[in-house]
């Protein structure tokens, strides 16, 4: 399924807002992991910002597209086809871990452990409180109210946004949750 989706997609995808809005919090040339990277828009963005980027995805098609895009953009991204559920990152190996539109709750402790002291987790995915049809249809792949905070209690929150269904639902940050948290 994922190979077909990645093969049929016209673009690399979009850069996650959590990354665009908060990349300035990352130390220059820090070691960053794009976990479950898909076609690699985020990995390319981080590499262009001069981070040392590693990108993993289960789909060889996605990794192939990312490799090609990195060459075209003239940036370095270390890629690997990797089942991150079966083989999560090793503890203390990254200064920054980005997780975008991927949710495997059982991986939360391993993701937090992968951060070096002072390392940052950038996380963005879908909320169960949705006002559009964007994102997965299954609640299993969407976060409940404040759930992202509950998944990473061992990290210090630096940025958090989850508007849910408050106020004018035609404006603002809807359908998603974002977190930037630090390993202290």
C-alpha cells in the first residue's frame, strides 16, 4: 500500500508546520532523524537548514524518491529502508527527532530515549477532534485530547498546540497537534 502511494504521489509532500515554525530551536549541524520520513520533504528541509539528517522509512519507493530529491537539491541525507517499529532508534543517538503524520504509541519511550540530553522532539500528527476529512479515517491513528503530552511525560514541553474544536473552527490550527519537547 505505502509503495503504491509513494509511487503515485506527484510531490515529496509538504513540510510539517511544527518543523517550519520551530526549526530555529535546532542547534546548527545537529544530528537529526526523520522517523517514518515518507518521500522526504521534511528531511530535505532539515538538510537545507544544514542539519546532519538521517531519514528512515519502511517503503523502499519513498526512500528512492528521497535519495533522488536530495541529489537534485544538492543536500546530504543519510537514508535507510527501516521498519521503525521493529527496529527503533538506539538510545542517545540524535539531537533532534522529527515525527510527522506517523503514530505508533508504543514507540514513544524509544523515541524519547533516542534523544541525547538537550535533544528536541518535533512531533506533528492528526487529532481526533477534526473539522475536515484530512488524515486517517481510523481513530487509532489520531490523537485524543492532550494525548501527545501524555505519551512524552519524560520530556519538557517547549511548544504545544492543539486547538481542537474551540471557537471559530474555520480559522486557526485545526485537525492536528504539534509538540516540541526537550530531553533535559
